C-alpha cells in the first residue's frame, strides 16, 4: 500500500524533500513516527497534517493512494 507524503514551506528544509512515497503505513500516527525517526528535527517542528486535502487533528486511517500533506503553521489576512 503506497502513501504519498508532501512537505511544504520550512518542512522541506527539515526533510530535504518535497515529496516522498512510503509503503505499509496504515494510519497517520505510523507515518508521523516513521518521519520523526528518519528526520529527528521534525520532532521539534510545528506542523499541520492533511489527508487528501482535508485537515486532520487526530489519528486518521489511511487507504492505498492517500496523500498526506505536512504544512507549517500559516496565517492569512
């Protein structure tokens, strides 16, 4: 099961990539743990997560082909 991960803004500095494909991730908590292990600086970063362009605030079950986006805090006006 492939999941696409997208990184925006300052998070691309932390991960050094803007896009990543991962396998066998069944929920967003597993994705987060995997990324924090691979990129330890991500533990200190503040970010929002979205699955298929929908912001999430709790663990979300993933399906094959889902896209998980990681975005730094933002403000608008």
